[in-house]
C-alpha cells in the first residue's frame, strides 16, 4: 500500500476550532477562536458595499478567462493606493508593484518562495509570538526561521528586547513586522517604537516584510497604514503583504496582494518577472472574484464611501467590545488584571489566560479560544458579556 506510512497530524490550531465549536451542543457557547468579525446578531454578514459591487460584476462581467500571474492591473493600482496612500511618491515613480494573491496567506507564501528562490541564504525573523501560520509558511519554503522577542510571559510588549535582538540579526536577513493589530497579541508598536525599528533595519541593512492583514481594524484605514508608509518612504526596498479578508469581509474569496517596493522601475520589472514565475508554480493565475469586488468598490467613490463607513462600524464595535469586556470583568475583581484588553488593538487579545485555563474555558464553559490565550474579541456577543466574564472568572 502506498499510503501505509502516512501518519495523521494534529488539526490546524485555529481552523480546527471552527469544527469543534460547530459540534458543541451548548446553546450558550462562545466562539472566540478564528479571526472572523461578528455583528450584534452573531453573524458575519456580507458587507453592503460588497453585495452591490458583486451585483454589478454579475451584470457586467463578460468573461472568466485567465487574468495573468499578477492579476488585474486595476486591482493592483487601487490596493497600492489603499496601502501606501494615493499621493505616494512610490506610485508616482513606478517603484511599487502589486501581485494579486489568494488572500494575505497566499501573499505570504509567494513572498516566502520568492525569498527562497531569489535571495538564497537569507533567514527570516518573526515576532515571538506570531500567527502560527507564519512559522509554517516560511518553514515550508525552506527558510531558516528565527525569532525576536515581542510579548513576554508577563504578557507585555517588550520593545527593548525586540530592538536588542534585531540589532544582532545578520545583515540582509528578512524581518517580518505586523503593521497593526498584531496577531495574536493585539499589542502594537507606538510611532516612536516604529522609528526605532526603522533605525535598526537601516543600520543592519535588513529587508522588512510588513504583514498588513487588518487595515482599518486598529485606529482607522489611514492611521493603520502609518508604519507601512513610514518604511516605504524611508527605504529603497520593501515587501508588504495585504489582506482583504477582514476589512472587506471577503474571507472565503481569498483576496490579497503582495506589494514589492524597489529603488527603480527597472528593478521592479526584474522582481515582478520572478514573482509571476513563482506564482505560476503555486496557483498559476490568482482567483479573481474577490479582487474584482475590491476594485469595483475602491474605484467607485460612492461604494468606497459606503465601504469605509462599514469598516469604521466594525472597528468601532470591536473597540466597544474591548471596553465592555473589561467593564464586565471589573465587578468580578478582574478589571485591573485584564485592563490590557482595552489597550490592545484589532481583533485579537492575548488575554494572559494560560493553556490550562483555555482548556477549562472550552470544556467547562464552551468558550473557544486559541491556545496561549488568544481571544477573538470581534467574535464576542455583546449581549452576553457578563456571562463570558463569569466564565473567565471561574477559571482564574
Ligand atoms: C486568524 O488568525 O484567526 C485569522 O488570520 C484566520 C486564519 O487564517 O488563521
């Protein structure tokens, strides 16, 4: 038998929770696992702007033919403007190119293979902790994966330790930074911290890869891009992965982009030729439906306005849930202990709950968190904050 030596591996640490939650018969269960936004009804609705754009596409699209390795040029331009700003000198000087990818995860994988193929010998440095799939994607591409400290066992951001380690990174290595809404911790760098990181990146001649998966979920669409734009304008070369899964709610459409910034247009063409050859071996042509929706929205002032308001609504709701959870924990004597939930940004919170407490929450209270205590705050039902707080108190 050909398959007889194949062993079963554990389920995905995040996606596996979707199935476990679905089969839990407890009507009072909480899904704080996978990073998906839920509204006041507990639903993950299709955004109104997306529905309208989709309808327009159904009515006007005339072909489903291949779109080429980099995807639609219009999507590429609009996503570059969203990330870097409409007036970015990089766009004006044709120093940035976007490749359409299957989600931000696809962009990361394309980037990983690009580094492995075109920058041999370069290691990649990830924050400790980071999104677990960062670890596996770069490992799967054969890169040497190392870590810089970010949030320690005291559940605090440790910028000094981060900078000290980055100062030791071999020249030329790649350093992955989360633009905003750090996954899994929710702890973001301040503007001052970003400037310090930039200084080290420059002095060690590191190549930054900025993962920008949550634009609009932290402090706003423009505000969240601050760090990316700082780096893009200060450095000759930069890699950025952008995701439309969360801010457009296009999770299953797999929509994202890898943006490459180079010092010259000529070099951009060299790099893009490599990216399209690499993508050919991965997925040939990127999926198009989600990207076509995004282009329709960003390219139409009315739809764009509607979409920006919808993103703001999601962002505001997450901020309220953060404050609401701390408030609900306060009468239980836990307000101070969990005050960081109100300070963190984006969908996720490193709550500080340990694996044992996470397991008890799941088995005794049907509250589903990712291991190491990551909670998807955007999945909380606001009407049941008190019962969630009581469940947390019961395991503390
Ligand atoms: C998450 O971290 O929950 C999201 O980014 C979804 C995913 O693909 O893991």
